[in-house]
């Protein structure tokens, strides 16, 4: 049985895993946003949003 702590963090872990998978398919496998969306059963707009979020510079990071 899951603890309350585990239940609260599970949705966050799923989102992080999805985010990482989108970036991996985009950068490593160089798939199109359309293909990534189909493979992960997401909208293409969501895939684009995740890619854009992943490419934002981190605060304090040099460009």
C-alpha cells in the first residue's frame, strides 16, 4: 500500500518522466513533434510546449 507521501508525488514523477521522454525523442532520436505526439498519445501542442520548456535557459546559466 502506498503512503500519502508517495501518492502525492506520483503525479509529479509521471510528469517528469513524460517530460524527459519527450526531450529524449526530440534530441536523441530526432523525431518530429507529430511522431512524438502519436507515440506518447499526447497532443502535438503539448509536445511543443514541453520541448520549449526544456530549451529555456536555467537561471544563472550562460547562453
